[in-house]
């Protein structure tokens, strides 16, 4: 016996309708925001977000947590770099 319409997909403990998309949740890591899954006629397809290669030495992930982008030359360092610089100054005294 065949179903009248497209089938739903099961991922983990949840069901998703045909053509529905979601970010999978994988215990113990939680939601995988850089991966997108979608349901096509009862089959689940997942793909990691593709990122262009980074051409800089120290990329930042401020705008998009999945893909690194180069910092602007005049961008202020993040808080971790400031703490590291303060520690370096203390040791050099």
C-alpha cells in the first residue's frame, strides 16, 4: 500500500515534513548551526555550510560563526587578545 503524498523524514526523535529544513541537534553537542538538513520524499539530506578558503593568517568569525573572514587592518583586537597583551606586558617588566 502506497501513501497518497510525499513521505515525512525522521531524524533522531523528531519527524519533519517533506521539503522542511532544519539544523540538526546532536547530543551532547546541541544544535549544529553550520549544518542544514532537509527532507525530500522521506529521505533526509544534510550538508555542511560551504565556506570560501581564508587567505589571512588570523581569521575572525564575528559575522558568520561557520565561516572565517579576514579582519580589517584597522579592526580592534578582540578581548582575548587584549588580555594576552596585558599579560605579556606584565612579564616583560
